């Protein structure tokens, strides 16, 4: 199967690869997927006092499309409010990366990852 | 070096230039283009002679009689003909078949079809090294078992089954024994005078012949009967109708003859190259060989690079043509059923790469492959949250993952 240009670009030059301190109160971590299914994404966001995502990092075990989906997402969420980030739809990711139908699940996983990260951050604020 | 480097010889091989050249002489008006079944004129006779020679060349590689060779379109058709042909012919003797979970789909799906027709099939497990436990095989046989089908060499792992012993067991129990030899012919010796094998499937394109042609060996003594799956002009003694594709058969014959002449030399070289590749990779952390190293053909190395997903690794190895046991491309997300049958967990099955080398692989290419693979595995592990967890001493199996 041939990969789209944007997938290859993100795959070869992934943006925002890295790790944040999961324990830090201004960091939200979302880890989704399962090794047995062939993809695991860890997406982390750092949120400032006014609820804007200042930084985002990811690491992904999975195919090129999974890596590209999470890389793209980290770019998109930076500078967004939590509400805005929550609105990002998997279909937008799939469209931007021109994912073929068999790879759409990668974008779904990315959407799950950002939601999980936001909810982790929010639960920390409530605690 | 020419890029991309071809390391997928088990998927198919290039046609040997000597074979391709000769095949061209059987197509045009300048060549021998006649129908081998045209017995009334010289065009037909010349074609018939060519087919006869090809039949002889195929038979000689496996120490069989030329009259035991039935031409087909490939190993898929041979497997279908053998399994369905025997089942349909001998159904009055019983309706039970024994095969193995690591077989090629051509065997497994033929068996599935028979199940739909009311036959019963036992699919045997293999040991972690990919080999069948002979006691398990023996225990699976029943009074109504008519056929056992076991592949000689596995296409994913290159593991060689002990078909000599399995053949003895079958013969002692009066069970017809079929062997899919698509991946073994021309790579390891096959002696059908010695082996108690009744039917054997072959393909030309796995050993430097053309695609779209194969053969089924059908034993004469003791005689094995088949019900034809392809009806028509009654070619191949009624077992497989259809005008013989002279140029394809000549190509297969040449490929089998060259294999007979050069197998020893080829294997020595491949053994050395395979050893070089394995030596160059095996000291990496969390690298696992899939399948037995000793009972394996020389051209195969199937490795799992833990914590790296196979498809992304294939994408990273873009200058190389390899295949992966990971099936992220399919909607099912199921990793290789062969590796699963070896007891590999899903993660390792998803992390596997099959390197298969052959006649035109060079040492220079192997060195490049080693360097590139090491570099890309390192890069992808730096991207892998699972690798981080492994490095932090977290047991990935202790985590409750949400399956999706
Ligand atoms: C073990 C085995 N059996 C059968 C086949 C099918 O062979 P063919 O492509 O000639 O139909 C293959 C090749 O894919 C194979 O590896």
C-alpha cells in the first residue's frame, strides 16, 4: 500500500515527540490502544492557568498512519483551549492525512488520545 | 547496489535470466508455439516434446516419475486439486482430514470448503519452534481419516517439517498424505522414492521460474486417485483439463533443472548470507527469532523486534522489500496466524519482519540491511511508548489495555 505524502512527512519527521512528567498537575496524559492490536498512543498536554494547551508531546507504537495521526494532533492542539481541542474530530485528521479506509482507525485512536489526555488533566484539577 | 533491495524471495522470485530467455522461444511464429495436444502435425509434436522434457526436469528434481506430474497453474491450484480431489474421490472411506494451523491459506481454505460440504477437519497446533509434535499428529488420526496435509517448509518462518516421519505414520495407517512443497522444492532435497508422500504441490515462481504455473505430484505406486476439479478436454490424464501453457512449463522445467544443478552451491551461499544477517542483528535488545533456527531453509530469517510495530518498520525500511507478520492493513487487525500458532503473543507477532534472501542477494546488500535495520529500529523505539515502559521496568502485560 502506498502512503500519502503527509503521512510520510509526519512519519519521517514526527513533530513533538517526547515525554512530560505524568505527575505534574498541569500535565494531562492519555494512553490509548493496545499492544495486541498493534497500536498504542501516548499523548500529553501541558495546560496553562487560563486553560490553553501550551505544549503537547506524543509517542506512538503503531503503523505509519498511527504515528502521523498523533504527530499531526500535537501540532493542532497547541495554542488551543481545552474546549477547542475537545472538538477535534477524527474525520478531520483522516481528511488532512488522506488516510485510506483501513487506516481510519488510527485517526479514531488519536481522537481518543486527546480526549483521554484532557480528561486526565481535568480530573487532576478537581482533585 | 540497486535499490530497493529485494528481500522477499518467499513471496516470489525473479525469473532466472536463463529461464526467461528460453521461454521466449515458445511463443511466436519463429518459435514452438503449437498446442502440445495437436497430435496431427509437427507444431504439436514439437510442443509436446518440450512439455515432455519439462515434465522430466520437474520429476528429476524430486526423484519422481514424469508420469506422476500433473501440471497446474500454481501451488494454490495443486493444493486445491490434491485436497478436494482426494476428499471427493475417497469420501466413502471416511470424511476426516488432518492438517496444521500454520498451513498456507490454499490448504486451510480448501479444508474450510470441505467442512462446508460436511467433512470434518482437525487443525493441529505446532510447538513453539514451529514443528509438529509427532505424538500429537498420531493422536489426531482416526478410523475415518482419509487425508493428512502438512506443508514441507513454512512460507513465513522457513521451518522444515519432518515429512519423512509423518509419511511413515500415514502409510502405516493407510492415510493419504499430501505435502505442500511450494517453499521447499529446489531449496532442500526431496526424494519421492524414499518419502512416503502421496501428493506434493509445487510452484515455479518460488524458485526462479515464471508465475502462474505449478504441478501436483500424484503417486502411481500405490496409486492415488483424484476427482478432477477442472473439467474439459481431459488433459493430464483427466485430472486437470486445459491447454498446456508450453512456455510456462518450459520455464518451470528449466527452473527445476537449474535448481537441481545449483542447489548445493546456492544453499552454501545463502547459509553464509543468512548467518551474516542474523549475526548482525541478534545482539540488539529484545530481538526474537521466530521458528527453529536449525530446522529451517537457508533463505529465511523471521525476526520480531519487540516494541516496534512491523508495518511502521517496513515503512522505515523503504529501501528494502520485506514482509511483515503484522496485518495492520487488514480491517481485522489480526497479526500473522502462523506466528500466533507458534505461541508468539500478539505484540511479538505485530513486531515481526520476514527477510527472505535468494540467488541474487549479495553480501554488500546484507551489510546495508543490517545497518539500516539497526538504525530504524532504534529510531522507532525512541518513538515507542512501549519501549519507554520496558526501559522503566514496567511489565506491559500487567496493564489493562482497552482492546479496540
Ligand atoms: C506454502 C505455499 N503454498 C502455496 C502457495 C501458493 O502458490 P502459487 O502462488 O503458486 O499459487 C505459496 C505461495 O504463496 C506458498 O508459500
